C-alpha cells in the first residue's frame, strides 16, 4: 500500500500529529485507508488540504466554515 504516513503529512505542513488526527476526526480531511497493521496511509492531497485549512484559518475562517 502506498501513501504518506501521518508523520510525513504533519512534517510537510509543520503541524502536530494530533492536529492531523483532529482534522480527520472533524471531517476536514478524508479518513485514509489503513494498512493491515492499522497505520494510516494518507494520499498526497492531504498535504494540500491541510495547507488550505491553515491558510483559511489565517484569513479568519473557523474550522466549521472551512469544512
């Protein structure tokens, strides 16, 4: 299975791992498929989505508005 680990996504956007989990829980990013051992494998688009979320927050939008 290909894809990015949660750490790779978090490091790419300079956010905490818990932030990525929180965005997933809130439905701001799509829940990624998991490996047989239970690890998340995010698509490359997750990095773009988190970048969008961060930029929208800088502009004053709430997470609910972003969703």
